[in-house]
């Protein structure tokens, strides 16, 4: 009933009953199998585990395939933290998909990304959300249509743990730790183009802006800007600059021909005196 109540009209017209039943059966199977999913509030299970899509990607029937791929990684996990790490640290090895701007579509669907072995941050986030959901971990896509430094858009993933949302990425660091937090923490709460959004299956306070389809209002979203500003301020606490210090922002690109928002990569950089 929840799926049908908030299903986009195009899906109501095109999806088969077999597709919907496969998604339902897969979701309720992990609800029973994994303790972290069994203990979820119904509201979180329905909105962040059960849904079969992230944004407007093609509707692949991915749940059983992803369960078969990722359930072996989490079977021995004692809690949701271990399960998140087990998926996050193995997804690239399991799927073989790498960041690449030559992919066929920005909103590339899971099976197409696996076929092409490439996706940008949006497609990689689709894969990670679906991998989490396939083993009962509540997850959703998040992102911004435009950073306040005007360097473009970005997408990532949020996971729900004991009443709190945490962010992570396809190329993982620790939870709530990534290169983009400094940019997210400078989001402008007064300008929707710079907000941080988290997608929702059920209706929410706003819609998720699609940079490849700016007229779309189909995807529901929550404005989570204030949380990222708070996380960044907490990170800065105690790190005020001294009189002889200056803040330097280093942006690293894949190669000299990829010096754009999509070409950025995250690597450790060491700077030595002299």
C-alpha cells in the first residue's frame, strides 16, 4: 500500500506486478533476516529500505541480484555499523564500477552502470544506496545542485543509524567524513540552489533538483542543509587559524583534461617544508 500510494505515475503505468512483488519479497526477506533491519521503525523501513529507485533512473529490478552479491559480506556482522563497512569497503570490488565521465547517462541505472563499468557520482550513489537497501540498511541519496563556490554539483549517500543520519560515499572514508564536508558546510540556507537535499520516497517538504532535468518536480526531498553546516562547524571547533597560518584549498583532478566538477578525485596529499 505504501509503494502504490506514493509511486510516480509513470511507474504505475509501466511496472509489472512481478516487478513490485520481487521488490516487496526481497525487502521483507531482509527485514526478517538481519537484526538491524528487524529493529527499524516501520517509517524508516518503508521509506528507506523498501523503495526500488533513487531518483529518475531506469527501473532495474535489482534487489535479488544485489542481495546475492552483498548478503555474503554482512552475514557475520553483529550490528549495522559492521554491515555498513562491509558493503562500503567491498562494493567497488564486487561491482567493478569506477568513476568516469564517459558513462552513457548522468542518471545511469544500476545494471547499465555495471554493464559499462563506469558512472559519475550520481550513478555511483545509486549503486551504493541499492547495495545498502538490498541487505536491510536504510539509505538514501543526498546532494546539492550547486556548491556555493560554483564548482558544480555533487551526490553522495546517507545511512540511518539509531535515529541519526550519517553520510558516506562509494569511495568511502569514515562515516560523516569526506572531502566535500567543507563545501557542504558552506551551503547557503537562503538559496535553494545551494541547499543540501536528501531524497524521499514519500512526499516531503520540497523536491529533489535534478541538474539533468531542471523542470522535474517528481522526486520528493528533505532540506538537510542545516545538519551539514552544523557538522562542518563541529569539525572546525578547536582548529582556529593562528596568526602565522593560512587556509589552503587544494583541488586534485584526474588529469589535465578533466579539470571540471566531474573530474575531481579524493587522494591524500602530503606537503613537505622546502
